[in-house]
């Protein structure tokens, strides 16, 4: 455990909530309300604030130039953690929070790993989740040597985050074989093509490094060869590759884009340039070029500080809440929220409403378990009357204001199952309140306008389907956690399971308590009809029987067991027996808190949204992580429910399939899948369960990051930077053992018919081609018949010696006979062989391939990524390092290599001259 804790101590304590959503908006040409948040674990340092300001000011001017006088940063809010000292210059938060910030300042996800990066879930043109900078990146000016000026780096990440573009370099394939010239040649992966520079290999032993020229390893340079650009070259683009070169003041556009480069921009954006993607954004469509002579206004900043959490529960007790046991389920779920979910130190008030509103508990602080129990006694048990949602909201805001003298930064949890035509009457009040409203819709008839409260204030939009027991409603309450970024006291849901137990039948389930949790562990059992016989048994045989659980007289269908202190790392086994002669529903729920203040727990954040791509399909996402580390190898199951429709279960995947289907990146801890079973308009609830056995966390380099500059060449001299910090196999793996996590979210669908939409197969994005035994072998991951579900009917494969022709005129390209190829189920590996005799092959030949999938209704996928096979024999000799003049920055090995080459050349000339003279002398004799 000591090694585990010391490794994890290096990680940050950031948890991205399921409702991550930017508050940035474009006011004419200026971005307003950009939120930067400092993690509570970051030690106080005023220079962090100053350097953030300077970075964004510089970025604003650079962005204005980069976007041809179109965009700049107008106003920024910086969130100061509660752990820092109070300051008269710090205002109170309104609806801003760490978990919704556009930019976060937090310790690195890996020791010495200061790479700025953007977390991107989706595909091309889809906004990112957040930008991450480390305190060291902001404070250490020497890092400008390896990343470039901070403002330029910010613009690089902003393009990822705001416009959904991708990197134009590639760490995996830094070089490729190109046909830009008449003959094939090895080029650096870049945009634009033909960037001036030199390939260099750096051998390092400890702190000592020696640079040499790269050798060929097959058709490309050896692994580890790096491209060193000329720092002073006059090249205008692109910031998504060379953000550190001072002459770069543009994005690659249609004219300068390098469509051959094997980079993420080409793979994710269908070979479009970054500027073309930006021009298709809403920002671009809703703005105009500013007068070139007019500079943008200077960026303004506001400093906000996190305060104690203040929450008012505003609960519907109208007559309709008596249906489907809703009032009983409400009490049970709210009881769990007060006892085990909301954090210690928070302030809570309770309001109920029917046709009017009633104060049940004034705003009071939770200081201990007795304070929690006092609030529980105020929860409602009777439902009657009509529904006036605004009456409840007004009362909740009043209770908060009475105690805090303001409603800024507070929260309201608004739960209702009914309709109310008067919601519009209090929307202005809510908007001006500075409070965040989380809405919970219960059942199919909750007011359609309810989510307007959440939209206006940035609150959560949650939905619970009616059930026989309360666990579905309890899950929605468990999503309402603090958004401060401090997860050391946050409640974590380990399990929530509901089963129908047959008459005189047993129910058996397990709940693993892993090493990252265990404080204040709580188990709950609920039943719909009659109390079953049950007990909890750990692996050592210790049992907690029915008598060890607590049953409240006001909530007789629920039994609870709290384990004080830190629970052992183990797997708890529940055994339940129902003696009823009829079937009843029984649920098991378990929550816990982090075991250690210096070890971030395994967490899961789930959400659904419409993808910004053809047919606008719904994608289900679940990020499984430990701090910033992705958790790999988990089994992640999503259950989507809608009133009146059968539940749909999906297994979410993190296979990426080289950016295949809904999952765009392999091994990033983001598990995803398309949801193709929409049943018309309405609310959909999402429950995601992630569990693993002997699972590992993986520490790896983040994607979508600013390029780490290995070195540069200036006036013929080579200057190498310190190598990027290395780790064994680019990763560190830590055993987690068994774990289980639950997350919940929801989606409101307002458009579409009553029937499920029909989707084509998803685009193949991992097509590869290689030459093997005088055949060309194509391989890819099978798409589905409906996006990434089911299987396609057949494939169409085309080839061409021109990449752009294949991309733009797929139908007119040469067809490859694939009639005997039968598609496999989605996610399976496909392979297809083509005989070389079908092509005219000679040195420098490059043949490109692409594929489309067709389903049984003749719906056809987009054209795949373009794969290439190359017949190219590289020069036998290594590429020599170019050297001009004395190079104090070059390593001595470089100089020795150059001298050696010169000696060889001189010796060759002398030898040849002597040979010629000898022959002439022979003729004369």
C-alpha cells in the first residue's frame, strides 16, 4: 500500500462531473465569461493568478491575429479555492464552479508531466471538456523553451477546446512516405508540408544526451527519430503544429493543408484543414471580421472565491406524488442524500410545496451525524394538493438569503412530478439569483419546462423513472455532489442494483470495497412488499445480520447499515431470501467516501449527448479515472430507461478501434457507445456501472496536447532541449484490485418522431494496408449495421494512386472485388487480401485504399480513412546532420560525426586522385 500511495500522491484530485458545460459565450467578437479554476490541492501562490492573466492577455492578441481579426478574449473569471486565504478583491461565486470550468489549474497527471492538454471526448467540431495547465507550467518560465510562449500555447489548446480541431503533428508517426515531389520521399508529419528542418536521433544515458543523424529502419526512420525544425524559417502556419515558431500567425487552410500527413486532424476531420473546420463553427457564422486597424479591447478579469456549500431541497408534495409510491421513494432518497451524500460542513434547508410552499427546516449547517438526523426528521411523508413550482423556488431562495444574506453560489434541488403552467413567472428571479438549480423530474408527466431552470443556471438535469423501490431516485440524488474540485469528502456510489426476487427465492450480489474508498461506508436494502431475510458477509466470514441494520419507523421499507471508520479492502457478499409467495422487487445500494486525503478515488462520470456528426446520433460516455489517470480494463455497462419503454443495456467500450465508432481514442479511460434505440421524444435516464477485477490505472501521455519541442535549428546550429520525461513503456500501471462504481445522468430529446431513427453503419476510421507475401492485406474494425451496433451487409472497397481523388471522388475510383467478403459483427477485426498482380508496381509507387460499409437497407457509411501501401526503397546511408559554423548548442557527437564524414570524403578524394595519377604514369611509361 505504501508504494501505491506514494505513486498516487503525485496525481491531482480533479473529478469531472457529469454535467460539465461551458459558460463561455461570444459577444460580437469577444469571448465572455471564460472560467479558469484553481484546484483546491494547489498551494496558494499569487503568481499563479498573475501568470494566468498575462497568458490570456497575450493569447487574446495572438488569437485575434490567428483568426484574421475575428476573435479575442473579452472577459475572464478566475475561481480561487476555499483553501486559499480570503481577500477583499475576491468576490463570491454565482453559478460558476470548478467542475464546469473551461480551464483548470491542477497538479500534473504524471510526475514532471507539464504538458498542457485538452480533454476531448468527441469527434471533429465537438467541443472539449476542459483545458489543463499545471502550476509549474505557469510558474516556470524555462518551460517556454519546450512549449513556446504561454499565450501561443493557450491558443493551441483553445482551438482544441472550442472548435474541436486536432493536432497536426503525430508522436506515433512523426514521419511518412510522401509523393508531394516527383519521387517518393520521407517527410515529417506536419502542416503545412515541407517544413524546413532535420531528422535527429538523441541517445540519452542518465542526464547525458548525444545527438546523431537518424538511420532508416525499413521505409521510414528508426523509432525515436525526431524532426528538428528551423526556428527562424518564415512560415505562416500552423498553430496546431508549430505554436512556438514566431512567424506562425495562421491556421492551416484549404490551400496550405497537408492532407497526406498521418495526424489526428486528418483522421478525425476527414482530411479537412483546421481553418475549414473553424469556419464551419457557430462562432464563425455568428461573427464578422473586425477592422484590421482596430485592436481588440483588453481582457478584463474577475476573481471569485469558493464558499461553503448552501443547498435548499425544494420538494413536491402535491397529490400526484402519492402515485407509484413516489412520496415514500422521495423520503428514502432524500434521507440517503442527507445522511450519506452531502458533504460535512454544508448548509441545508428543506422546503415542500403543493399549491403553496412551506418551510420544513431553515438553512442549517451539517456539523455531525446528529445534525444530519435532525434534517431527516423534517422530510415529508404525506402528499396532497396541486402544484406550484415557483412558490417552492421562491421559498427556497428566501431561506438561503435569510441566513447567507445572498443567494450567490447557492444551490436548489428541485424535485417534481407534475405540470405547472406558471413556471415562466419566476424564471427572471432565478436568473438574477446567482443560484444553481438542479432539477429532478419524476415520472412521465413532469413539466416540460422544468429543465429551463437548469439551463438558465448551469444546474444538473436529472430524471428518475418510476420504480417499485427507491434506488432509481436515490441514484439521481447521488449525482448532486459538490462542484468545488475537492473530492476528499465526496460521496461515491459503489453499487445500486434492483432485482425481482421470485417467491421463496434468493438474491445474491457482491459489493467490492477497493483501496481508494472505505470511509463512512453505507449499505442499504429496500423492498417493495415485505421485509426479506438478509445478511452481509465479508470474505473472512464476518456477518452483519438483519438485526445489525437500522429501520426507521417513518421509512419501514428500507434497512441501513453504516460502517464507521475506514472499511477494509474486501468484497462484501449480500445474501437475501424473500419468503413471500409472490414476486417482489429488492434493491441493494452502497456508498462510501475516499479512504485517504492524499489518494484520489476511482471515479466515474457519465453523460449522454448528441454527437455533432451525420444523423446527430446520441452517444453515451463514461469516463473512468483515478484523478487524471485513465482506468483501463473495466467492464462498463450502461442502462437507458424511459417511461413506457423497455430498458436498453449497452456495453461501453474504450477500444477506440483506432478512432472507430463512438469511442474516438483507445485506452484513454473514456468508454462510449452509440445509443440507437431512441423511442421518440421525452426524458431518458442513464445509469452506468463500471466494475473491474484486478484492474489497472495507466499513466500515459495525453492526446491533444501542445507539442513538446525536442529541439530546433537556428542558422545551421542544432540546439536540443532536455528530453521529455520518460517512463517505462510510456506508462506506469498500478493494480487497483476489484472495484465498482455507479454514475447517473439523463437526456431530454425534444425532436424526432415516435419511431426509432434509422442509422447507417458508422465510418471505418482504422483502415490499414500492408504488403505481405506478394499480397496487399487490408485490415479494419467492423462497423455495425446501425452505427457501431449489429453488422453491415457488405463493403465497397476502392483504390487509387491519388489520395485526394479517392477522398473526393470515391465512387469513380477503381473498384476492388470484395464480393466474397462477409462482414462480421461490430467491433470484430476484418481482414481482406488483394493480389499484387492487379496493380502495376515499381519503386516509388503508392496505392491508396478506402472503404464504405452498406447496411441491409442500402444506407451507406461515410468514406473511411485512407490507407496506403508504398513501394519505396530508401537511401542506404543515414541522412547526415547539416552543420554550419561553430555550434555551441550541438552535442560533441554531432561535431565528431561531421568531422568523420569530412575525413572520409577527403580520403576518398585523395585516394581517387592518386589512383588516376598512377594510371596516367603507367601510360606514359
